[in-house]
């Protein structure tokens, strides 16, 4: 049996994989088992922040592996405390809870919001407002938060206490706040899985003011948008708001699983020992790698992300077969006249990996992708879309 057959026989049938086996890589180049080269514009869904086998990240991870690979949260360990300190220093948030994935980071944020509602107004104030077309994870509760009915099918009953507002519609948000006993609002500033669409700045700022006026927690899900992806360290920084809770995961670990829930001033003391926990959360190897990633997300790097973003927008906007380009930074959606699946297959054939978001092509290149590689890959994408 070859690997594809083996996978089909033994792996649970939840993924429609591309017919491609990735064996290794370096930076933004990856190779299949036959040695064919691809320029990677997907980075394992915005995870490999500095590409594959990045030297600085590898050095940080390997050095920690030589010391201790896991401690549990029964003991103190340096990488976890140092990463939390760096995250707080860079964001102004006060405390961090570490987990292993985006869904878990959001689960924690939901717990924080419910406990905050209980504390400030009473336990019946437990409803969270999220947006239609959002994506917050695959656990039953984060699916419940996810404002797409299709994800709820087959798994009912969903967790209670979630209502979904129409994005960029302030009146809808006001109506829901009035109609339910709410504890918070949770949203993605650029909806990723929903089709790579950035929320309007005016809407976000008005929603933020509404949250303040009604004493609701303002939670931003930066699992995908975080860690430099949008050209800001965290997307909320470009929106001119200071959330109460920020969740992140994907790119933070640079390739190893990590989730983080950042707690602002209002909720920094919401947890007490025993109220939440994780066996793997704050794993020293994942944290050591993440710390090296975070240190490199400086203003120069973020400026280069914005510059590369502008290049992609300019090259593809109005190009033949392109209906529209959306997103922010190096998180870009391309709406094509052609079927997205066809475009992706053709790009793979021509040596470029791109992924999908709804009916769009999604680009999530490494933040340090070389100009030559980026230009070559975008020309191929453009050509395929035009054909
Ligand atoms: C990917 C994603 C999640 C889920 O993250 P997992 O690590 O797969 O659990 C949650 N929210 C957003 C915005 C995401 O993009």
C-alpha cells in the first residue's frame, strides 16, 4: 500500500485532501515524495509563520528539547512564563492562559465571558453574540459559536447561549443586545474560513463602544489573523480598539500546536486555581518556538508584510478572471470566475500551493517569503485564473 492508500484506509474520513504528499521543505519551498518543488502560499493554514524548517525557530525548539520536553502545569517552567511576558509586553494584555489549539483558546474565552457575566450581572447573563459566517473551532461549544448552520448539522443539541449577528450591521447587533441577557461579543476582524473578508473599521469601533456601554466583554478571535498575519502584530491594533480578550493559535507556534487566551485588565483576575486547566498547555517546546517567532515580528517585518500584501492586491485586482481581492496583510482571498477547486488543482500542477476559503482562493504565505518566490508564485496564480 502506498501512503495515499494507507491514509484512506486508516485515517478517519474527515478530510478531502489534495492528491499530494508533502515530504519536506525549506522556507517557502516544499517538496513532494518524488522531489517535485512547490512554492507554498498556504503555510499549513497560516501556521508555518516563517516557512518550513526555519533555522531560528528550529534552534529554539531543539535547544529546549535538549533540556525538557514537557513539565505539566504542576510546576513552573521558563519558556511558558517568558512567552506570556512577551505577549503581554507586546499587546498590553495582562495575563495569558495557554492551551493547544484555536478551538481551546476560544473555549477559554467563552468561559471567561460567562464567568464575567455571572460576576457583574448574574449567571443568567451568559449569552455571547458572534457573527454570521464566522468560524471559531470544531468543539461542540466553539461550533455553537460558529455562525454557520452547516457546521451544526448532525451534532445537535449545540451548546446553548450563542446568537449570531449579521456582520457590519450595527442595528442587528443592538437588537440582539436588547433581546438577550448577554455577557460578551466575540468576532474575527477578518473572517478567515468564512471567505477572507475584513470587517468595516467603523462597524468594529461602534460595536466596541456598544460593548463598553452595555458592560459586555469584547473578544477578538485572532487565531488566524494574529501574529503578524495581517500586517499588524494583532489585527485589533489596526482597528484602533483594545479588546478585553484576544485568542490566538495557528501562527504563534510556527508549526507546533499552541493556543493562547490573552486577558485584558477587566478580566485579568477572572480565574482562580482549579477553574481551568490543560495538560499540554504551555508546553515548553511549543513555547520556546513561539517566543522565537514573536521576537522576530518587529516593525520591519510587519512593514514588509504590508508591502507584499500591496503587491498581491495590485497584481491581482482587475486581472483577467479575477472578480475581487479581499483580506488584509498576507491573508488574502481571491474571487475568481473559474471554480476555486479547478484553480487550486491547476496551481498545484504548476508548482504553487494555494488553499480555499468558501468559494475563494486563499493565500497565506510565510511572512518572510522571498520577493522572487512571491512574484513567481503570484504570476502563476494569475495565469491559471486567466486561462
Ligand atoms: C483555525 C481557526 C480556529 C480553530 O483553530 P484550531 O487550532 O483548528 O482549533 C478558530 N478560529 C479561527 C478564526 C480560525 O481560523
